[in-house]
């Protein structure tokens, strides 16, 4: 069953159970939740914005918050909701849109009398997951009751829920002044502090980390905090936190330990203590060792800690010394491998491990990639200002950064584009420090122009593009054709949008970059200065209109009656505005009653005031729509002018691509001829190899005949003969040895000639066969003469050894010939691949020409329609 069918069935069961709360309906709903939905993949289901999942989740949250729902069904629904909260975006949606935090807090409040119940523990665990790095307002429903429940169970040392209570309390208190103020206003604060201080000696490292996090949030700027984190205790605290980060109980403990140390570094006194901590370098080296692991979550927290340390000026230089160690060839080879972990020999070097996390995709573990880029930006800037960047680390870093500038896929959506542009910005900043590259940014131009209506997205793309242009400006004298490309891009019409966004930005760095590029571009003949002025004026008008609209929205919100919803609570600021507006209305009503002495008149005036305010808001909205339409028309005019220029440029590019296509055709024909020649050479080498194999078989037959002769000679050794024939035998042996040497030399010369040509191999074989037959005749003649002589056997054995060596050499020649044939085959395959690549390029060029012609025809039609 697919996901849509399951969700429809779930929604039907929710409505049935809501109408009739029978045991049968509850069992069916529980089975649907536990069996069918729990096994499905629900990634990004909440962020899809579909109506069906939204209705299902709303119904489930409503059932969880209903006290009449059975505990088993509530537990199953909470498990499903925890399964849906698989990423940060889904957790934020469950908290803000569906108010799951208040619902779970109400469940805990209903079962506060039985804290050991599994449902309570489950709610605490899910709440800890939801509230991590999330701001919870003190005015949220059941937050006061939840804080009271947590403090009560922490003081009672209830081991079943102690860890979850401490973790949830740490989440609520971290960077949340409203919850901190509420906790400090309670009567049992001092006993609560004493209980937390006693927990610092607990056996569990997780309990110690949660306790330190709560104490740092509540007492860091008070007398209790000054005593806990003074100069005497702070070094022990540092050692404890670093040990927990390196040797913690798990990812959860390490995550909260990093958050604790990051919060402590925000205090200037504690940050100064850490700069004087004598074991800082050793501790940071051990923390950097965690980057060797395969866990992206642990690596992300380690990088977050290192970035927090970079914000402290005294720690940044110490961190540089630890990170930038000499990198050897072994480490460079290890860093080019995927993030599967380094070799054991590379464990002591943090640089390669840090570089490996750069090449992760922008989805999934994107925080690791972006945080590693930010960290290297910080460290390399400090390193460049002091004694420069090591060449070994640059050799390791440059190939990875160059690879990150590629891979932009426009079809993946705006979120992917935004993350990719963030990464391009950091990468180009790194390249400005250490290296050069000429990236391709045509797609980026198009996306900045087409996404100009999405203001935050266009700003991100513009920043990435301006960083790239700044890099090209620095390298235009060192890289071939870089200056030409740089000035051509500055004269492109599409440079207007990013340049205007930079010049009107609130960031000083963007404005300075935009001014430097404007200084370079203004003397150019085709620079669109008039269009740039119009774009800057439009951006300023847009910002002014946004400011006016924000003021109008505040005024309308103060006049309109506040809307209430059982599942969504208003923020504290909205409540205050509502109260003030009610007070003002009451005062106006009292004044009218004193003046007119008629209650009906005051009611009529209130009614008309509400109608007037509604009409004013409608008029404001209509005015905003008119301004937006006027701005859209002006942008359409600019688009028409830009499209005309682009059409002329496209036609020029089409002509250029046509020439490139002809050149590619000629190159393809040349490569085809080379390929045919190589194929002929391979065929000839195969024929030579077959002849060599046949020659080797004939030599093997000769060897077998020689072995038969050797057996016949061994039968003659048992016969006797007079010593009179010994000298004759020695003389014949000497002559045979000379003949053998002559034959060996002839064999070697003819073997060399065999490698050169097939005809020489045939002549060598015939010579060798004739020589061997002559030798056989002489041996048969000597067999009749020589009998019972022992020395002849040794002489013939030496002859056999020589022949064996010759056979080995012949076998080696055959192997060399086969190797040559395989190399020729490899060359042929390479040429075929090269030819295929050229054909792919030709097809791409043809597709581009067709697309340009279609765009040109489409734009001409659009111009005609606009003129009509």
C-alpha cells in the first residue's frame, strides 16, 4: 500500500474514532499507526505542504491531547510523531504549526502523579528531541506545569526519568531568558541548585553534562555561577568537558557537551581562562580526532565547537597551530579518498580529515561541508596574516575546492541552489586566500536573473557570483584568457541584478565588493549603467515599500480583534499589543460616555471605527497591489530590452557554435582515420603473434626429438670401447662445441630478426632446422664410432641445457609479443572512447544550436505579442 492510500485510510479511521470512541475503532486506528505507517518512509512529509498529511497530523495531535484517548493508542501515536520528526525542519513544523510541544506537556501534566509510567517517559524523550535548539516561550500552554514537573522529579532523584528530565530542562533553559526568569522566580530554587551541584559527582557522564548545561544557563552571570566557574574550578571543568566530548557515552552526550562549551565561550572571562589552559592543544587534537569517524552528526558538532573557538581571538592562533600540521604524501593520498575514515597511520593529522568533510553533498550532511568551509576560511585568513599557508596543505586542499565549484543542478530546486551558492561563496573566499581557478558561472547568471523575485534567494546567488568575479579580478593577469572572460562578464546585461543587490545591501563587505567591481566595469563601453541605476532605484523602492507595509501591518494588527484557536497560542508580544489596544478602546469609550451620556452612540462609533479600519486595510492592500503591478510592468520593460540584447548575443553565439561544429566534424574525421590505422596495426600484431605461437610449437617438437636422442645415447653408455678413440672423441667434442656456439649465435641473431619481421622468423626457422638435421647426422655418425665413453654424456647434457635456455628465450619473446598486442588493443579502446566523447560533444553542440534557434524564434513571437 502506498503512502497516499495509507494517509487516506488513517484520516478516515481518525474521524471514525472521533465520532464513536469504541474499542474496535481504537484497535483499528492503533493497528494502522503501528503496523502500516511506522514502516513507511516519511522523509520530508510535513515540509511538502500537502493537505492530506497536514489533516492527518492535526487529527493525531488532537487525539494525543484528548485525555479520553486510551494510553496505548496515545503511545502509538506519539511513536509515529517521533518517527515523523526525523529532521530539523520537521521538528520545527511540529512545534510551531501543530503545537505538539504544548500537547505533550499537557499529557505529562495529566499523568504527573505517576511519573514512572512508560507514557510519561516517552513524552519526555520526544519533547527533548523537539525542543533541542528551539526557543520555547514561557507563555506557551503547560510550560509552567512542565517546568514544575521537571524540577520535582529532578529533586526526587527519580532514576527512571532523571536523564530525560535533565535533558529537557537543559533545552528549555538554554538561551531562553523568559524560562530562566520563570525558574529563578520559583520558591524552591536554592534546593534545586543544591540538587544539581550534587549531580556533578554522578557516575553517568550524560547526567553530569546535562547538569552543567542547566547550571551554566541559570547561574553563569550570578554569584553561584562565579563560584562554580571560577579560576580554581574552571580548569577541571575544561578537562571534564573535553574528556566527555572525546570519550562520551554517545552522540547525544557529545552533542550537549559541545553546546555547553560553546555557551561557556560566550563569557569573556571563561574564554580568557581557556586561552591560558595548558592542555588546550592536546585536548583540541583529541577533539579533532573525532573527525576521523564516519558519523556526520558528531563531525558537525566538532566543527561547531571549532567555529566557536575561532570567535575568540586568543584561541584562533592556537587552533591554527594544531590544525595546520605538515602534510605528507601518505596523507594527501588518504584525503582524496571518500569520508570512510583515514588509515591508522593518518590518525594524528587533523588537516586531511577536515578536508574530507568538504566534499560531502549539500543535502544530508550539509552542515559538515559548510561548517568545514567556514572554519577553513577563518583559519586560513589568520594563517595568511601571520606566516602564510603551508604548500603541502594547499596541495591537499586545492583539488577538493576545485571540485566543489562544479555540480550545480538547476532542476533540484531553490533549496539546493541556495545551499550550493552558500558553499560557492565560502569556496571562492578560500580560493581568494590560496589558489586560482576559472569557474563556469553561466547557470548562476541565469538563476540570479530568473529568481530575482525571490529576494533572499537572489541575494545568496548574487553573493556567490560577486565572490567569483572578485576571484577572477585577482587572477586575471596570471591565468590565460581570464581577463577577457572577466570583462565580458562585466558587460553582460545579467550582471545588473547581483551588482544592484550588492550596492544596496546592508552588509559592508558586499557593498565594498560591489563598488570595486563597479569601478572596474564603469569604463567599459557596453556596461549597462542606465539599467543598473534603474535596478538600484527599484531595490530602494522595494525596501521602502516593505518598511511602509510593516508599519501598516502593525497598525492593522492593533485595530483588528485578536483571533483565538484552541491548538495555537499567540506570542507574548501579540498579547501585549492586544491588551494595549483594548485599554485604548475602553478609554475612548469612557470619554465618549462622559461627553454624550449615551451608550448606544459609543457602540455605533466602535462599529464604524472597526469598519473604517477594515476599509483602510483593504485600501492599503489594493495600493500595495497597484505598486507591485507597476513594478512588475517596469521589470517587464527591462526584461524586453534585455531579451532583445540576449537574442543578438544568442545569434552570435549560434554562429560561433556553427564554426565550432565544423571544426569538431573535421577533428572527428581525423580521429576516425587514426582509429582505422590503429585497427590495422592491431590486426597485423595478432597475425604476428599467431606465427610466433606456431614457431614455438615446432621448437617444442624439436625438443621432444632431442629427448629421444638423449635416451638412445644413454643406452650406448653401457658399452665398452678402447681408449684409442678417446682423443678422437675429444676432438669431435671440441668441434661439436664450436658448432654449438656457432648455432647459438646464429639462433640469437635470427631470434632478434624474428621480432622484427615474420619473413625473417621463417628463414631463421629453416636455418635452425637444417642446422639441427646436420647435427643429428653427425650424432648418428658418432654413435657408430664412440662407445663406452663417459665424457660424451656430460657434453651432450650441456648441449641439452643450451637448447632449454633457447626455448625459454623463445617463450619470453612470445610473451613480449602478447604484451605488445594487448597495449595496441588498449590504444584502440582509448581511441574509440575519445571518438565517442567527440560524438557526444557534437550532439551537445547540435542540441545547443537547436535550443538557441528555438529560443530566438520564441522571443520573436513574444516581442510581437507584447507590441500588440
